[in-house]
C-alpha cells in the first residue's frame, strides 16, 4: 500500500489530518449508533467525565479548557439527554454532572467503536507497528509537552 502522505509534509499537518479522520469517523459512528446529536465539541465531556460523575471545574481542568466552555458543552449534552446536572451531595453550592442511561449507552457504543478502530488499525499496520506508532507519538508528546500525562497504556 502506497502512503498518502509525502515524506516532506510537516508533521503537524499529518497529525491534524489523522485527528480529523478519527474525529469524523467517531461522529459517523455516533450517528449510525443512534446519537446524531453528538459532535466533536462534545469530546471534552466524554474524555473527562468518569462514570461516577464529576464537577464541571474538575472536568474543565482535565480537558484543559475553561469552566465556562465546559459548562456550555455540558448544557448541550444535558439538553440532548446525554448527561444530567444534580446538586453535589458533598457541597450544596456545587453541581455534579453524570451520565443518563442514554448517555451511558452512548459512551458504551463510542468505546466499542474505538475498540473496533484500534482492531482495524492493528489489522492494517500489524500489532507491533501500531504499538510502535503509539510509543513514537508518546515520545513526541513528551518532547513537546513534558508535563502532559502520556501513558500509552491509557486510551
């Protein structure tokens, strides 16, 4: 198979194309699974909201965005029935975000699709080359953002 990327193309452009391809693929899969309202902007919530729930401030810190931006994304997903916002039982002033039943189904479908994509990539590249790609990308992250959590074993 001939690579689509010319060798002299800047790495930032290649990585952006990979990001776009993965993001668009996830959006298509969400629509196919019955979640057409899920958009790429919602990734910040899906990546930062644990099953037990979390405060918006903690989610924003995890995602590296402002609390205001996270709150706006959470409101979108609340309107769409993916998450709910309840008073935090440990602090009446704070709000706790958690998944609805529909949201948990969406997360399950999304994780299943991620697993399928990884299996597809392992089939195309081979397991060793996929592991090497993951390791090399981790080294790039370490070189450019040394403080960023970069455990290649973590999805």
